[in-house]
C-alpha cells in the first residue's frame, strides 16, 4: 500500500523551491508560502516530494493552506494523511481552532470534521494572512475545526 511507503517530515528551507514547483504544477497559489514555511509538512516517496500541507499560525488560531498531492498519487489517502498530521501538530502547538479556505475540497474537509462559515465570521487575526487577504477569491469557502 502506497500510504505505508511515504515519509512525512517537517519542512526545511532547502525544500522551498521544490514545494513551489509542486504547488505551481497543481495551480495552487504561491503567495505567502515562504512566510511560515517552517510550519509546513512535506510528504516524500523515495526522496521525491509528492505532497505537502501548510500551516500558518496566528496566536491560538491555525490556517491550513496548500494541501497538495501530485496528481499521479491522488486517490491513495495521502491528502487525508497530511491533514491528520497537521491537525495533530496543531494540537501539540496549543492551537484551539483551525481555519481554511477552499474552492475544490469542501466535501473532503467536511468529512474531516470542519464546518462551513460565512467569510465575515473569520477572526480578525486571519485577515493578515496573504491567502485570506488577497490570494483566495471571495468565492472560496471558509471552514473551521475547533480542537479540544
């Protein structure tokens, strides 16, 4: 099973360019990726970067961004693995609520326990995030998960 062969690791500065290439290949935004890149998790298969998930931290609030898995590896529960790992990281860091904006993965995140909010319900802290402020269009769905 592919999921048993992958390695999830903390991002390092040496991986920024590879991460940008992956995001570009999936037509995901690059703005702000480097701002808190140390909070990203990277997914490797045989030393090849095949996926990633980003996290921006604003006090006790987390913003998930850039969940990405190379097209040829999608459908193998790797997105779910990355999401579960970033949620665990959030809990470890004392983050109380996780938010995200999505145009294509609303149903996926609903299954992960996120709920849909109106965009004007986002905490003011999130308005400083590039993804929230101008990278994601107004049509993107705002979602939230409260952590214990």
